C-alpha cells in the first residue's frame, strides 16, 4: 500500500498522468461474491486452489486491475458469531486460487467477514497479506475500513472504496479503534468518505454490498443512493449481495451495476443464482465504459457455456436495466 501511494505521488510529481501510455484504456475487472466453503472447499482440497478459477483466469489476467468480493472469513477459528444464520470460513490455501487467477484486491465489505468474530477477521487480514492480496472495506479501525485503496495504471491514479449496507450486527461496524466493516447505513459517512477519497484520484470506483437477496431489481433507495455517491465524486458504482444478477444504469454518463451476483459458490447454487460474469470498466480520458462477460457456476467452478447462453443472459440483463442497451458485450446509455 505504501509503495502504491509513493508511486502515485511520483507519477503526479513528474507529470506522468496523461502520458502517452495513458492513451490506452485501463481495464478494471470486478467479480461478485466468492465463497470457498462447503463443496468448494472440498473441491479445492481434492483438485487444488486453482481449479475453481481455471476457465476464467485468462480473462482476469488480461485486466490492468481485478477486484472480487471475498464473501467469507479466511480462518481456522472454531467459535462462530451466533448472530448469523449461516457462517462461512475458507482455508488459507484458497487465496492461492484468487491470487493465481489474477485478482489484485478483495472487498471485505460484506456480511460474512466476521462470521468467526474478530479472530476470524484478523486471521483474514493476515492470510491476505501473506498472499500479497490487498483488501478494502474492512479494517483494524475506522480509518482503515473507510479508506480507499490506491493503484496506478498507465500513469492514472485509481482509487477503489467499498462499503456494506447489509450487516447482521452493529458490533460488526468499524468505528474509532474498533475493528470491523465500513458500514453504509449512515449514508453521510459514506458520502464524506467518497468526497475525501476523490482528492488525488483520476478515477474513484465504489464497490457496494447492498440490496435484497434474490431480488432481480434494486430497491428505490439503492438507485437514489447511487446517484448521491456519484454526486459526491464516484465515477462508477458496482454492487453485490443479492446473489443474482441485476441490471445496469447510467447517471451523469457514469455507470452503475446494481449486482454482479455470485462469482464462486458451492454446488447448491442453481439457475439465476448460478449466473455470473466479469464486469469490465474501461477507463479512458476521464470517461468510464462498461462491458459484461457472462459465465456460469457449475460443480464448484466458474465456467463458460455457449454463445446462446451469453446472448440470452445479456438480453435478460438489458430487460432488467434502466435506459440502457447492450450491444455485443458493451452496456451503453440509450
């Protein structure tokens, strides 16, 4: 993290922002909820940590920056948080698969990172650091949890922040020196964080964990909040948590993806809950374009299906969206 900030500072100092290299669009990939417990854990133990990501790795590796939501604690702790109906934990080796697939950053702003209490949270921090994976959306204190992560690509400064509007207990909230998640129930805290992190960024992207599980459309408050976040300084909003894909929208020509669904889940996911994909945000000359590549979850693995499935998924997403058309894989404002 310190190296990234120093690199960003040096780029700005030497005038590298806007250099010829930056004439090439920057490709930032987002993936939804990844959880390596249950049958996924058993598949990894049998077939190796790279197995679930084998068919998606090539596309992720091509990106300039790749982000996934870590919908689990990574720990061997045994004491669960009893406020949860379901508790997820994944083995440390599972992070080899995420790192090996090409992901640079995980969001911890979700309702499962504290499934095994603070022991599990601190274990997750430790194992992410050991695997050279950066994280955002949770921290050892409020300041860390609400801070964006900074990356420099093609001479441009990209910041990614993450927040959760679905948490099982107020004890999960990061506040003061109390460790936890960057909660989004207090909307003004989110807006202030976005306004603060906007400073020094060429692009600021917000990863939000929000909405109602299994609903195929966002709530009215989500659409209103997305607009407020863009007004506060965000260049794009990416959502997760409902466990299904939802549609897209543009506000002030800036993209909103309300839910990019599950990314990797055990083999009990079926039908719409198994629909997944990679969301690409193409950053170029101050603008953000959006494309989506459909994938599917089957037998503890992310797979490609066929052109008919891809076309049907994109048409379905277009029907769920607000004022957009999808041409090829590109999501455009009508």
